[in-house]
C-alpha cells in the first residue's frame, strides 16, 4: 500500500488494507484512524495531517486529467 516517512520524526506511516494507518518508529508500532485518532499499539500519538494525507481519498493527477481532456477534444473534433 502507500507509505511515507514523516519528515520530522522519521516514523513510517503505512496505509493498511482496512484504511487505518500503521506507524512504525524505533521498533515500536501503532495503528491510527485516518483522522489520527489512536486505535492500538505502543505508539500513542500521530500527525493527523499526515494520517489524512496518506489515508484520504486519492485524487486523480492533474496531468492525467489534462491528457484525458485533450484526447477527448481530439476525438470529438474528428467526429464532426
């Protein structure tokens, strides 16, 4: 799944299949909801912004949207 290292603490934030975020640091781990609230484990606090960033809805890339729109315009202009 998606994972990222926290830029300040160095902890690894890893998205789990059930939508929770598993945080690992110094041999300890904790599980949190996407809003950063504690679920279980030895780590009791999380960066709520990073939890939401990694566990939130994945938006389509702007580059991809532009390429799709351009392709659609070309196909529509060829039809007429």
